[in-house]
């Protein structure tokens, strides 16, 4: 069965500033959609609004999973509906080990089929291996003392363990060297299936050499201005965004920045 998430004429913003100005997208399970665009175009705002971050205010529009609106649901309720957000800047959570965090999260999303501790540990070790993380990270506090690349790998481990219906990955490639990028891409590719839909938000084309999207959308000043196939990402790599009307580069300061 195919599941669908649909973003309908979404207007949203932060601190009184409207950032999204009518975004409409539809993603089915089994599809990979790349969301690209210049700085300040609203890519992260879209991710946070979809997940229900309290500082991002919905002005109008709707977000539906299988026809059911989720805009009035809390973030944890959206997660139970199958939505996952991989943060661009993952926070450190002291006092909670990565392993315990993931096991509690996994069992919360699968109340009818909780996994035994020994079985979960084996699964977690397998996911760590895919992204090249040492097993010792399982007992370390979530993201505490992790490098930027290690935090991104931990986000992909979470994705691989939880296997949501829809994954929104906000610039998972930022700050990664080429080796880490390949390992993170391997982790994303490991969960590709007909049961998972992926929205891969990125500023650059390089991760798309390893994680192949079927669809590419360019967000400019809060709107989807251009959509196409993988060839669109290749054109953006060659020519940048300036050929798209209104796509002059904006400063990151154009959008208020907050932590995850």
C-alpha cells in the first residue's frame, strides 16, 4: 500500500516573518524528492513546519498524511503518524544514551511489536556498521561530544532504526567530508524501499550523486519555482540558481536562525 504526505498551499514563518509563501508538494512512499534552493529560500522552515516546531507558525495551508491533516498534532504525534525529521544541527542531550533513546523511540512507534533488548542491540550494531560508527557510541549520551560528522551519522542511524513512512532530512550533507558523505549516503540508501518516502533538503548537488532522487524541486523565496527530474540538479550544479527568476542569493540572516 502506498502512503502519501501532501503539503497544500503552505504559508508559515517565524518571529512575525512569513517565510513560506504557498508551498505545495506531494510525496509518496517509495519516492525520493530533493528540495534545493539558495540560502534564505525557506528549506529549513519547511522542514521545521512539517514536524511542528513550536517556534514556526502556520499561517495557512495544510499538511496531510493519507488525507488526514496533521497540523494540529504535536511533534511526537506526528512522529507516531510516521514522520521523521533529521536535523541540520542536532542538539546534544546529556543523560540519555543513544542506545536507550533509540530503543524507547522504536518501541513507542511500535507498541504492538516491542523488540527484546538483545535483538535491538544486534539491529543497532548493524546500523552502526553501515554508517561507519564505532559501537561505543551506543552508550554515549546522545550527540554529547560528537563531532559534526558523528552527529549526522547518528541522525541517519536513527532514521535506519525507526524506518518512518516519511523522512525529511534537513541538509544532512552539510559539514561532511567526502568519506563521511559516502557513509551517510549509504545509510540513507539502506532504508530506501517502497515503504519509505524521503525528502532530501540540500543546498548542493554532491549528495545527489550518491542518493538518487526521482524528483527535484527548487524553493525560491518561499515558493517552489521549478520542479523536474534528476537532470534539474545537474543543471543547478552547472549554472547555479541565477537563471531562476527571483533566485538571487540571500543572506542566511534573512531568516531568523534557531536551534533544533
